[in-house]
């Protein structure tokens, strides 16, 4: 084989590998991904690993175009890093953009009661889709009960 033919074959092969890899990245369009909420996390204040009592599931719904995702939690118990007797009454979110690499950043505002004012808890969810799975982090912002935990969800 000549040098030119080998170079052409190498370029063609790298294009095939790159297109196969990009086909594996990103979400499955129009699918819902579900996973259990984390059972442990790390507190923001003391960086201690603690047990969480949130229960329920994290639910990520990908748009039909595959360009955005909406995140919500199925439980009325919040992902918090301290004890609380309250149950959530209001949960609100907006669709978050999914990048070409499959990553996203979404937020869910949670309140213990309906009405005006700042949300009691904000959950920042970051993650990356890889076909039928999404892996990421839930960062809770709720002084003094803030912290972060990892999650995994699969397409259904």
C-alpha cells in the first residue's frame, strides 16, 4: 500500500470510530430515565458522609427532540443533610438544555408550603447522558442542610 492509501484508510477509520462514539453519547430522545434518590451524601459544612432519608425516585424526562430535559423527584421528602419533619408541598422546575456531549444542568425549587417567597430548598442536578444511562450529582442548597450526592438513572 502506498503512503497516500494508508493515510486515506486511517482517516476513514478514525471517522467511523468518531461517529460510533458520538452515537453512544447523548440521551435517548423522548425517553424517561428513572433512578432511586441517593441514600448517602456529603454535607457541605463539615464534609461528612451522612445517611439521607429522602426516599423516592429521581425522574428525568427527555424531550422528543433530545435537546432538553426536565427533572423532578417523586417523594415529598426532600434530599436534605439534616433532619426535618416537613413534607414538600410544591416542586417546580424548568427544562434544561442538553449539550451535544450529553451533559446538562437543571434545578428544582422545593417548598414546604405554597405561596410567595424564596424556595426553601434548591436542588442543582448536573449529569451526562450516555445512551440508556445518566449519571450525575444532586447538590442541595438549603442552609444549614446543604450537601451533595451522586445518582444514576436508566431509560424506561
